C-alpha cells in the first residue's frame, strides 16, 4: 500500500508542472497587459524614408522583432480548424478591448496578426492553416467586436518561427502574435 501511495505522489509531482503549463496556455493576457505591450515604443525607430510596405514588413524578421508585440497562446482551435468557436470569444474580447483603446490613442495604428503552428504535419498544410487562423481572428475582431478592418493586417508563418524547436506537438508554438506596425509601414 505504501508503494502505491509513493507512486501516486511521484506521478502527481511530475504531472503538476505539465498541468500548470497547459493551464497557462488557457489564460489570455488581460486587455491592460495587451495594451501595454502593443503601446510600447519600438526597439528600433525608422526614418520616414526607411518605412516599408506591409508586404515587405511581413518578410523582414529584423523589423518584425523591433515592433511592439505580444504572443497569445490561449485561443483554442479545433484540430486542423481555423474557426474560432464562440466559447473563445471572451478571450478575443481582451484583444479587442486593448486594440480599441490603442486606436483611440493612435488613430492610425495598424496591427499585424500573425498565425503560427507547431511542426506536426506538412510545411504546406501548416502554412495554410496559420494563414487561415490569422484571417479568422481578424474576421471575429471586425465582425463581432467592430474593429476597423483597415487597422488589421494578417500573415501566416506556419512552423517557420517556432518558439520551441521540436518536430512534436508543442502548445507554445501554436499561437497568434500581435504586432503594432504603424511606425514601420507607409
């Protein structure tokens, strides 16, 4: 009997950190945190003549990394799906609130919604899925939360920018990254 209790306690000790990581993935940052991160100063300033098109910005990791950003890992999509279930709208509401407040402060703010996947599946299918998920978030923000479409750009990077380098399932790689890009594009 003592051995069973020991094994149960041991397995609980190893399971707890895994559960807490999964629980963290379910939590969406508050609107205040999202606002603070997106309203931050860019780590690099561009002169007007150095600004680029949105299309070029999407292809420039150096500019992307300089833009204020936040990773959102809490929006749950069904496996292989790009649709955001209504049960996830309360999480999207936090994003919408932050963007609304920022658009009141900065009328010409532009946000890039980046879709990312883990490395499970083919490169091509992950690329398409990440693009569809970014578009899905934009659609919900515009249609349900009435954000102006002109302020939202999308791009999918598939498995190109993994946070955790692994070919296996990894929840931290399945995310949306929000960037404020208005100081980089013309």
